[in-house]
C-alpha cells in the first residue's frame, strides 16, 4: 500500500502546528490519471460522496423528480427550513410521511439551523433527502418500504449495480453508513470516475443548479459549486471529497485522519492547477485564537507540483 502524503499544513501565528496527510487522484476526460498522490487504487468508503451515484441508481429504477428534489436526493443538507420543507414535500408527493424514513433521528447538521431546536427528528437528519428518494423509488416500483435499507432489497441491489457501473470497478466491500443505508467501498479512482460520468447527467445538472440544497449556508459544496461554473462536488465524512468539471476532468480526495478542514484547500489547489480561476477566497480555512483569525489551514507550497 502506498502511504498518504503530507498535503495540508495548519499554521498558527506563523508556526506550523500540524499537518494533514492525504491521498488524491485527478483524471482526464478519458479516465487517465493526471495527478496521483498517495494510493488511488486502495479500497475506501466514499461515505456521502457516493450520494450522487445512489441518486443515479434511483433514476435508473424509474424515479422521476424535479431538479430541486433530485439535488436533495444527493444532499448532505444542513437541515435548514427550506431543506426540511423540500424533503417533506417529496414525501407527501408519494403519500409518505416522516415516520417512513429509516434514517436515525438527528439534530440539523448546520450550526445555525440547530439553534432553538431541541428535538432530534428523522427529517432533519442530513441524509433525509436521500432516504425520501429511496422510499419514493420503492413506491413507484411496488417494492416494500419497511425494509428498504436491507442490502438485499431490490432498491439496494439496483443502486449497488449503478455504483459498479459508474465507478468502473467491482465493490471491494459493503458496509452500513451512518444513516443506515448500505455503503460501498471503491477506490479513489473509481470515485473520480463516478463524478466524471455524472457531471453532465440530470443528477449533475441538479446539483449545480441547486448547490445550496446539496449542502447549506456557508458549507464547502455550495461555496465551491457557486464559484466554479459547471462544477459538481460532494463532501463525505472522514475527509472525503470528490468533484468534476463539465469537460470531464475529475478528482477524488481522502484525508488520512478524517480531518474535514483539509478538504477544501486541496480541492482548490487541484482546481487551480487545472486552470480554474476565481477561487482564491476558498484556498485557506481560518485558524482562530481568542475568536479572531490567527492563522490558516492551507495547501503546503508545491505539494501538488
């Protein structure tokens, strides 16, 4: 196994305080590697970065959704008012209720949305859009809804097949994600292929048209998709990030220690190397001391050269 490499540094008051190691792959429109750091072929769990592929699998099962709902199906939303309203409307359209969701109850993911909220609910859990779309797919196909998360359920079998097709490789393992849905292990290269193949499809178009629905106020995906025309991106837990440009160039990132704050500096570094401009404001994440910025989380100079 090729070890991850140091790519991001944490600098506080002029002194390097820590380093994040990561593995990265960038592929060209033909799928050939443009850049590799660390191991791009080892199995890994994409976590929520796989949601666009799961949404594509549902479309292959005959699900039809408006663009905004399709964005929610691929989302890790913040649980803000319009996120919850959108999921609720999707459920109602298919004669479903919040009680049909099998994702665990949770408080909203977004800090602002959590204020004043004391009760955990399934619909405010960040994966509720995906689960609502899964239930809708079951309804239109006449499949049972109570066990829709079972890996042997027709829905999950079809989604697994779609992931294999989009990733261009077999599944290395099947696990259970934090939301209770099956989670499929593939390589970083496979994940980059997924985004490459989705960027110009209805799923990709919905994500780029509705980046706020995919994420939420101030979060990585909405910031990046709003700044880069045609780009789609999706974060995943444990330091995963994947994105694709409309010309078919795509990348996938895995931070070795799961440090989410290292994702955006690497993504911006890659995009800058690919000639995408206008992202300078996203290149560094602030480090605070006493409530004021005293440093930054940033790409190590020349780390991607």
